[in-house]
C-alpha cells in the first residue's frame, strides 16, 4: 500500500508559527496538534468518559447505519478527511453498498499509514489509497481501481468546529467541489449544550487533553528547534460565550521569552497561545452554513439528548 503525495513541509509549519506568534493575542492552527504523538493522544481522549462526542457519534452511526448507507447509495468512493478512529470508519464501511474504494487523508503520514493498515486488515478486498495531505487545503484524489458512481467525503467527529465560521464555509465549499455534482458529505457536528459538559470534555480529570495540548510545544522544540520550557506553560480550556465555542490555550506560568525561527516572542504571566476553537452549532445554524457553501441538507440524525448530530449533505447536480 503506497501513500500518495508528500507530507506538509516544515517550512509551512514554521511560517504558520511565526505568523501566529507575530503579535498578541497569540494563536496557532489546531491542525498542528496532530503529529503522531498528538494523534495517539487524541485517540485516547476519544475513549475518555468526559469526552462525549465520540461515543455519542458512534451511537448515532450505529443506530442509523443502514439508513445512512441507503441514503448514500451504491458504488461510492469514500474520502475520509483526518483518518482517525477506525471504529467510525468501520461504522460507515460495514454498511455501504459496494464501495468503490477508500481514500484516507491525514496530515500525519505515520498516523495515516497505521490507520490505513487497520482498515486494510478488516477489508482485504477494498481498494485503499492513503493520501498524506493537509485536508484544509486543496489536494488531488487518486483514481480507484473500480470506477466510482459517486464521491462521498466522510468527516466524522466535531472537527468542523475548529474552523471560524467564514473558514468553515470555505472548507465546506471545497468539499462540495471535491465531491462534485451528485456527490455527498457525511459530517459530524457538535451541538450547543450545557457549559459544564463542554468544559469537562476539553479539560478531562485524567489530564490527557492537557498532554495533547502541551505536545504542540514539544513539536516546536523537536521540529523547529524552538528554545522554550514546556513546563512553563499549562493547559487551559474556556468557553467563549460570544462565539459559542470552547477554546484551548497554552497559558504561560511566568514571564518568559521563547525563541523560534530567529525570533524572540515575549510572554507575561497568564498570557496564552490559543491552539484550538471548537464551535458548537444549532441544527438550523448548521443547515444555513451548509447551504451557503453549496450543499443541500438531505438528512440529519441526532442522539436523544441532541448533544451531537450527523448530517448527509448533497451537491446539487445542476
């Protein structure tokens, strides 16, 4: 099994870091949380009691798998963005009608290859073609051995929430172009709920989310030669009422200066780097967003508490 396309260059990583730390308030793109170690930690987060999205979404997929597969239709090539939990992938593949192939896409090449191998072990006759790419940007799709009747983009989880609203609209528009006329997108979307439930999910008692967030500092050291002390930062999660999103921050414990890419970035005690925003949607708000991006909302499935939702979007044929 060969992996298509090169992994993102470290030069892009450095450019994004320097741009995000150019002036306060500091921020870094959440996609850089997901190197191999970060991806492993996120897999652990998904198994935590506090982290409701994964088990809630799996419940929705399990209860509605046949209806989702029937709505998707036969012969689809499945393009999974951010090939994460094999459980979510199998929840879809187990029920699809004659899938033409599976194309997992991930920014972390090592994590991608491991994820693709897990799927290959369960589906030995399925055409699997991993693509190492940043799925937040445009990329080319390899052809499957079996001609596909349609393209289905699969984006489980609540990762859409990591984009600010204009970015989310642009992201969905790119997926509409990727799927093409008549193609679809199955996407997981986290919904608005009680603040206490949200904050516990992003600051678990076991400290796994903290390790996940702090791992980004170790990436800066290892890959960019940054001079910093990871112990001088702590993980913090807050709810931004105005934006209806949970934010993750790396907060400085003291006054300090970090050095990266030939620059010095000063911090005072309590100053932070925002590493993630996770927006929470209403069902109507997401429908409006999807339609603005060029999709029609075909079907929606939720859990009984309406904590999470799974949607099938379709690109109009004309």
